C-alpha cells in the first residue's frame, strides 16, 4: 500500500450524532493497530482487497456520511442484528439497512452495568455500543428492527427500546404452514414500518428492483465463495470473513461490483497459480454462530497456526447468501410470499427441528475441499451449542475431523484456543 | 540424543531420550521465567535435537532452535510408548485437563479440553489442599482415610474454596472435606471421560495422576483399569522427545 493504513476520524460528525466523542476518539487508533496486525501482515493479498481496506478506513466516517445523506433525504435507515430481517424491503424504500455493531469486547463493560453477565457476548456488545454511545451506526439509525431468534436478544430489545426505537419481528421457531402464515404477516408489518419513515408506500417495481439488487449482492458473494474454495486458496479466510462482514454495512450495488472485481482477480490468480497458502496447507471449515466485526479471533488463531479457513457456515457467511429470492412475481403479495420463502430457508439453530443445517454443513464441507470442521459457538448460545452434538455425530459417521469451540470476545482464552486449534491441525495432518 | 521439554503452567519437565530409553529426566517448579530454566537445561546438551510442548512452547521457540508440538500430540506419543495398546488418555496438569482418543495406530482422532477455568485441575486440588492446611501428598492420603464425604457443589475454584471454608466452620473434619473434594474432582473428570467415550482401559498422565486416592476413585466411577505411568508428569516431555526422534527417521 502506498499510504499507511489508517482508520479515519471525524469528531465533528460524531458530535453531531450525539456520540461520546472523548471516549470514541481512541477507537480509530485501536482499530488501525488491530487491522494492521491481523490483515495487513498477511502475505500476497489480492490487490482488489484495497477497496475493502478502504471500507474499514472509512467505517466511522465516509460510510456514515453516505448513510446520513440518505437519512437527510427522508429515506429510512434501519439497524438490524439478524439475517432474518428482510433488507430488500428497506432497499425498496430507497433506504439503508445496516447490521449494527456487536463484535467487540470494548463495549461489554457498558452493557454489564445493566444486563446480566452470563448472556451472549454479541448481545452484550451491541447493547453496550448503544448505551455507551460509541457506535456511529447505532446513532444514525431511525430505528432498530430486532427479532425473536433467541432469548437474550428478545428480552434485551425491551431494554434497548429505551435508548433507540426498537421494533421486534416475530420469527417462528418451527417451519410449518401455519408458521409461514405468521411469518408473511410479520414481513407485511415490517414493510409498513419501513414505509412509514419515508411516508410513501413502496411499489411493486420498487420491490422488484430491490430484490434484484440484493440477489445480485448475494450472488456476488456466492461467486467469491466458490472461487475461494479452490486449492491452493487464492484468498485468505480472514479476508473472506472481512468481506462477509462488510456486506452488512456497505452500499449493496457498489459492494457487489467490488466483489466481482475481486472475483475477476481471483480467477486470474487461479489460472496463474498464485495463492495465499501452498496446496498442502490444512483446510478448515468454520461453522456456527456469527462473527460480527471486528471479531476475527478464531480466524486469526487458525490462520496463524498454519491452516487456512475455506468456508464460513455462519450468519456472517453462507447463511446470509446461499439463497436468493425468486424474481418472477407478478403482484406485491406474491413478492412478499416469495421473499418469506427465501428467508424460511435460512437454517438458524433457533428452529426445531433443524436437520437441514447439518446437511448444509456437510455439503459445504464437501464443496469447499475442507479437511476438518471447527464449530464456533458464542458463549451462552444454547441452540448452536446443543446443535453441535448432532453435527459432531454427523461428522463422526463420515469420518470428518470435528472440534467444537465455545468462546467470547475476551483475549483470556487465546492461549488455550491456540493449543486446541494447533492440536486439531496436527490431528488432520496426522 | 533427543530432548523433550514440556513447559507447563506449574512445572517444567524435561526428558533426554537416547538409544530407545530415557537416560535423564527432570521435573522442576516453573519459575517466573520458565524459558530461562529450560534454556539452562538445554545448554547441558548442546548437540541434542529438541522438541518443546506445553503452555510455554512458543515462547521457548523464540529463544532456541527447536520444533514445537501441542500437549495433545505429545501426550499421545508418550502414553503410547509406555502403553502400546492405549486408546484413551486422561491428562490432568496444573492448568487444564484433557481427554485424548487414539485410533489403533495411535493417531489422535479427537480430544476434549476444559475451558478457561481451573475446575478439576491440579491447581484446583492445590488450592483446596492449602485451604485445609495440607500439603499435596497429605491431602491425598487424608482423603483415603475416610469413606464419608460431604457434598461440594461448585467446581469453580473460587466458590469451592468458600464451600470448604463453610464446611470447616460446621465442624466437619478436614479428612472428610478432603474426601469430598476428591470425590467432586473424580466425578468431574469421569464425566469428561464418559462424554468422549473410552475403551477397556485408560491411561492417566500428568502430575495429578500421582494422587493415588483420586486414581482409585476414578477407577471406581469408570469401572475400567486406570494405568498410571511410573512418573506421570513426564509423559508429555517424553512424547516431545519421541516426536523429535521419529521425524528424524522420516527425513
């Protein structure tokens, strides 16, 4: 890189957003250091990663200015915490859907002044970001659209509503016909809430265009993931995870373009035999709970221990982009139904039964040419934690090396995790 | 000549392996700078090929020319050398406990480690012994003196200590409390082994395997013979030394 990487600051903007500027002003420096150590130390990165580096440099500034411009034009800006909230309907209204901050240890102490300690770190981190006024995205949104996928979240929304208007979408926990009916109703309510902000009702054409836009975004990630499966890997797992994280706050059309540019480069790399790790490098699939930015802990441990991550079976990963919406609808009702059907295919462990997820993990294992699975569970995420038992059984039957890890954002278990990951790699390589 | 060094959280173990036998071994308490202790040992054998394992392996690698392997692989190699048919290893050291499963050729097929917590480890036993006024050996012997135990509900070292204090204040004899602590630890380790699955016998390595009372209680819980090496704490260091000797043959 010609100029040194630096996460940018804009105290004036942060002041305007009502942030705790004194406290937040240390954040860009910390992120600069962390990003430099974790990402820029990697050898032989694709040149097209420069755009995504730029997205990180502008995470608290440039992108916020763009979002505020949309907001000031009267369009909705909605924060979410889950891939079940249909971003297509926000884009249809000309608005911005942003996955909110929830991946850092730094805000957990703020949350624990109010919330119990023994709940999911992602929920605590997110709540802490709002309470501490240290996330520009949280400050920029009109409202947060939460959901009922887990107990920690649905009860925290009640408290979060005191700090920012928080709506809740009921996501059923089974996938029967009667659940689908409820779900479609919830999607319709969501549309009403979104349209209310802009004061205009989104039309069939708006929705059709938005479905195309988000389908294209998901398709770009599908293409990238399939190129990334090549052995030797043309891109690191850390860089892939970063792009999957940026998908939640970037402008979707530009993002898809940039992902395709990267894909073009990776195709050329594959043809020229350029890679980030030799063919003999052990290949790991990571499955499980989401890794919100800047949670790079497990990927960093795996890739500094001599292996490469070749797939994320995760909300911030394939669960976000594996399915597209049918584009052939002729009425708004039909669009909403097709949309709901697509969202019903997401195989979150909050559903019972959820055996299709086990099949999906095995499928991705085979497609990615992985040699072992590390299942990642955020601490206190009971549904993924328990589902790991079935996944481990399925792996055992097929002779797939499998290891389950439960962790939070704190650095205190890094030593132990490193030992476990290294031992798992030894197990794979024999 | 091959040296295996195991830099554990509580002790430093070293094994010198030559012509198919252990010709020297050493177990010392970790000081504030364990890698200096390790380097001092290595200086006595300047021509040996060295493999390090344990918590401090990466730190030592920054100071000396050597290979590293994890404790899991090291214990697998070491236990298999001592007990050629073993398929399940329980290793309980100062800071963590683990169960390692091997295939018929001795390769690791899966393993489990306790997380982020001293429960059921050597450190836990040490803390409980101190709070009862025993040294470690006397603590194990006291626990064997009685058949009765009072329930200890918490496996968290901090909470368990306050339970022990409250049992003391109820006038319960120290031997009974010692028995209780042993029962609780044995129960926890047995659950960990049962979760992994085990065959018709088990090898128990790591410093905690020196505690005969605990071995007996565990044997009773799991109902299979538990094989304890003569010096259980050096199994990892032995495995590291063997790794060095075998990878040389492969080259």
